[in-house]
């Protein structure tokens, strides 16, 4: 087996491993799309539970989680003002977004043109 073939096989295994560990919403958590960056690690997110929330990236994730407009994220609403505010706790990669679409978790996203 050539070196390129081994690298390609390792890449495919990494993708499969990444897809097999997709984080799904639990409890009150919801999937959402980043609409607008507001600065200071805050952003406006359209959630799939038909609410728009002002979300922030918690301090423990600030340097590890880089989010842009149009990214699919996992949002955890706050206990107080939960319909208006929340925390971004995870960002999905493109292969994970494809897996979520294939499995039917993103049925409400069909009306949005970005994906």
C-alpha cells in the first residue's frame, strides 16, 4: 500500500470517527444557525424551536470555539430569560451537518437557503 493510499485511508477513518460522535440536543438544548455576530463573544442565533436568541460563548470555550455567520451550533437556553438568551456549547462541522440532514434532525432547515 502506497503512502498516499494510507493517508487517504486514515483521512476516511477520521471522517467516519468524527461523524459517529455527533452531539445531539438533550433536554432544553436546541440547534440553531448563527445570524449575526454582535461582538464580545455574543451573537444572534435563529434556533429550530422558532426563537431568535442572543447567545454568548462561555468563558471555558472562548478560545477554542470560533464561530462565523451561517454556522450550525448547539444552543443551551438560560434558565432565566431562556426564550431570549442562551449559551453556544458546540459548533458542528460540515460533515456533521450532512449527517444530521441525512438522519432528519434538520427538517425545519429546509426553508432556509444557507444549507
